[in-house]
């Protein structure tokens, strides 16, 4: 009997602490009090909304845009920024790339995080830079062999090698962390926009605008096989953790429907295709259990797919601009996405139900890449800065 009473008491205490404060009607009433005549009423309402936190953000954003009371609009906008800075604070900005490439300017096109999360490589118009994520200190400047843009970068799963491909039609593999060039993979006749390495870094897969998808022996620099039947450009790709499957985003015409395809790396044959995106697919990622695929697109959506059936499971809507990148968190329970200069936000989604959990304030000049960390993420974009963010 005592245990039953104790459980009921605990339930009521938890409900009192978390339930009413997140009630939409309570939040709406508090927002209206932001425009009250008495200062103490306004301040009390603001404090309560700040304590509610993320649950109050959608209503506060709406009030900041549309409420008829200018005082409510002003204070709601201030609260959106205050709560956002607490939930998703900027921890550090890494020093910018020099922007010597006339095509890219300051753009940092891609980020690749080492498996342990302690190092990150950024790709810019002046080559590649290796950073310490904990301190923001640059450890190495390498990859200057290319005088063109890099559009693909990835570590091997053991963290000992890095591959990058770009506009000079080549993919290069380096030793990490020394930055010594291991191999140059020659054979593509168009820009290399997709590249990945096997667990030990001895095999590589690349895809490009020449409509070629290839598997390479890194030690010899020779192609092992070409994936059969492809007649479309490849903008992005991802290799499953076990190396058995390759997912790639294919498109035939710019600003037209594109296709996500799943390939068998042993045979080079297509397993199945995933249809739905109405513009180029910009990124693709496997979930931790390899049962789901995530894709982003210029059609302003992020989509979650079932690997076994090809069925679309979730569609994440909300970005006002082209989604440049989307990725899973480490446990694959959330999705992180970033959009271009027409949106400039990073958003966090619940992978199970597609609900938006968080949306940042507009940042910089638009994002080009998002890379997950155990307790946050890294972003890069058109402002030449690598940003480190942390969840709270």
C-alpha cells in the first residue's frame, strides 16, 4: 500500500513539474502577458516561458512574427533567442579558410569527423585542414595538390585514412594524422562528388558527374569494378558500416526528380531504388543498424527510408531553403539538417515521428555540411567558418 501511494505521489509531482507548463493554452496565456502593462507581470511571464524552454519555442516564434501587440512581438523574439542559445549554444568557431579559390571564395564545402570525434577535417578552396575539436586548434594544413574545389570527404572507420574528391576529377587518400598522400585515384572524367573508404581504408568507392560509380583498391590505385547500369550523375554516397552496401544519390537533370539507389559492393549490382525527391539529393546516410537511410534534397525536404523495402518512413518538412545536408545523431534517434542561404538554420528532428524538436536562429550565410558529435555537431557553410554546437 505504501509503495502504491509513493508511486502515485511521484507521478503527481512529475506531472505538476512538467505537464501544465507545456500545455499550449498555458503557453499562449503567458505569451499574451508579455504585453501586460505591469512590469512584474511581463517579467514573471518571460521567466516562466524561459523555464518551459523548447516546448514554448513554436508559439514564441509565431508570436514574434504575427502578434498584433508590438511589445509581445519584441519580447517573444528576445525569448526565442535566449532559449535557443541555452538549448543549442555555440561553443567555438574555428579559424576560417583563406578563400583563395576563385570559384569557392570562403566556402567550406565538407566536414569529415574522425570516428572518435576528436578530429575534424574541413574542405575549402585552399585545401584541407585538420582540427582538434576540443580546442579548435588547427593541427595540419594539407591537400594542396588540388587547385579546385573538394566536394566529398570521409574518414575510414579506423580513423587512419581520409579520402576526398573534387572538381579536378580525382580522389585522393591521405594518411591520418600525418597528412602524407597515400594514393591518387585517377579515372573519372567529371567532378567527384561522392567518396568513402572501407573500415581499414584499403578500399574506396567514388561517384561523380561522369555517371561512373567505382570501387577501388587504394594500395594499387586501380579500379576493382564499376557499378553496373548507372546512367546518371552522382552527387553523394555513403558506405554501410560493414561495407556490403553502397547508397548513392543520382540525378539526370538539375532541378528535376532524383533517385536514391542501393548497390551491392561485392557484385556492383543495384539492389533497389528509392523515389520521391523532386530535386537533386544532396546527402545520404545509413542509420547505426543499417536498417534505414536518410537523404536530403534541394526540394527542401529530408526523408527517412526503409532499406529493406524502399518505403518512405518519414518526411521532415520545415526548411524554407534547399537542404544541403542531413545526418543522424550517433544513436540514430534524431536527425540534424542544415539549409542554404534562403533558410540558414540547423534543425533537429525526431527520427521516429518526424516532429521538429528544435530550429536554430538563422546563422551565417547558409550551411553546406553538418557533422554529428556525441554531444552536439559541427557545421560549415558559405561564411568560411566551422562552428561547434552543443546540445543541452
